[in-house]
């Protein structure tokens, strides 16, 4: 393990990645470029103290789990992930869990769709990237901690009664069933992922509805083509749903569009223009 090279690599990558790339607000008082150390630590699910010691070349050899967390937090490419492992003296293996690295081309795509709400989810239904209209229609995900951006947690563990969860969407029950099927498939694809295992155990322990659906062992795919959001500022917004799968990342790009000339299209236009007060 080359502590000095590892420290330099982490510091250099941290300083090159912008807050917006990982779904964090830029803020007005950043004195240094890139992410703060505590932000990287939070995204990697490790302590700030340990991450600081890594950058100061004082930490012991990081585990595979820590390296995987750092690779996800810093949005490393496959080549960069392998390089990180070599610097740490731990040969790279297969990805231990669902990827959080959204391709640059996909990020550009969703931000070039101003009339559509578009976002990217991981294999475990974590919202990884989103455009401005998604934040207006659903939630400003940059304002909540990364672990709270998971749509499964919102559907089964949200603070409101079941029908009021998931942004007042009309198909919450259908989504719940479909998402449990998707999570079961992800658990089979990533049997050694601590992240997937922890999410399943959390939901099993906290939600009888989830436990019931999980016990059905259903993996049949479901597809929603149309849904209605009950937005707190503008009322019902009906959208068509299109999903693009990214097989190399095991991610989905979800795009919501309204029928041309419909009241819902006008509602999305107003939201995009920021002419309504939006409540998350």
C-alpha cells in the first residue's frame, strides 16, 4: 500500500468533482474547489475522521467495502476504481454492489429535457441524478441526505399515511409491488452487497407491507405507462412514463412527459419556469 499516492489520488479526485455531480448544493461559501472531506465521507458511508486520515496518509489499509464506498462517492470510472484498489494494495474484484456512477452523457441528456421531469435510479431505487423539473414536481433531492433519496424507503417508510407517500402519486401501490420485485432481482444479482442486504433487512423490519410483498417471491416485471401526481401547489399532474435501462450501470433513466396541449403540460411549464411556490 502506497499511502502517499493513495492520499494524493483521493485529494485530487475530491477537488475535481463538483457538488452538483453528486447531488449536493454548491453553497455560497466554498473556499476550495470540489467536495469537502465530510461530504465525501458521508457519501462513502465512512467517518470523516477516517477519510481525513486517508488523505493525510495516516490511515491503515482500507477494506474492500471502504474502497467501494469511496469509488461510488467520487464517481470513479472503472479504470479509476481499479487504480484506487492497486494504490491501496487490494486487487480489484467485481463491483460489490449497484453502481452509483451515472455516465456523463446521461447527465447531459436529462438536463437537456427542460419540458420533462427526468431522473436516474440505481438498481436499489436510489435517485442518483435529476433535472430541475424533477425537483419541482417531486422533491429537491439535493436538500435531503443521500440515504433518504431512496424511493423504496419513501414508499414504505415515509412519514405520511400510505396513500400520501411518494409525492402523492396515483400508483403508489403498483409502484410498491413493482419495486419489491426489482429489489428482489437486485438482491440476486448482488448477493454479497452489504448495501443491498442492509436495505432489505431495514424494510423487512420496519414495514409489514414490504415483508408481505417480499414473502411472495414475485420477480415478474411490471411497467407503468401513465400516472398522476397530486402536487401541493398545482393539484393533479398526469404524465406519461418512459424508462430507459442502462445495462452497463444497471440503472434506469425515468422520463415523465405530459400530453401536448393538456393542462398537465401547462402545469409542468409553470413548474419549470419557477412561477409557482413548490413544496417538497
